[in-house]
C-alpha cells in the first residue's frame, strides 16, 4: 500500500470507479500487461474539468484535468489488481486534450498525468507517450488518458 500512502500524502484519493459508457471493458489483461481504457477528467460521472484548452481553459487547467484522468486510471488499476503496488512500470500513455485548432501545447497538458505517475512510481512511472489534440471528448472533458502498465505477478 505504499503507492496509496504516497497518494494520500500528496492530498489525493482514488475516485470511485465508474462503469463503462458503451460496449467495452475498463481494463484488459494480456499476460503481464494491463491495458486501461480511456479515462476522462470526471468524478462519479460528472466532468470535473470540462471545456476547451486554449479557449476557456488554460494549460494549467489542462494539467489539472490530466491529473484527474490519471487518478481515474489508478482507480481502475486498483480495482483490477487489488493493489497499486503490483504495477511494475508504466509502458505507454496516450493522452487526448480537447483544444482549439491552433493550440499546440497539448503535450504540456498531458504532463499533468505523467508527472503524477512519476511522483508515485519514480522512473517506473515514466512511459512512452503520445499526446493528441482533439475536437471533442466524452462529456466535454478536457482530457482523456489511456494507459498500459506492466504488472508484477
């Protein structure tokens, strides 16, 4: 429970896990890899950070949204594995930022998620990453994060 203790010391708690909004699963395990479906910046299904980065939201707002998306990812991992300490390393992060057509700093917004994972897991939280600008995301969320982690058996 070291990771959860770190989370609490940082002032965060895991949100309740929501149910899928379509025909998919929130996580899929293949061997020692766990694939987490896209998680938006919502709490209990209500968007916590909604809007468009570069219009009505700042980069800092986008980073905050990415942290919330990351907390939702961690909630799914905990539900699937029972313990966040079973994560060996983050393999890949794919992040979407709802932004204006001319906004090019979406990588900085997704840093909010990457920074949280690195603070919790050290170098094991640093993953290969792709950040993409998007016109729309579910519920008007400012971010959506999809993650692949390697787990300890």
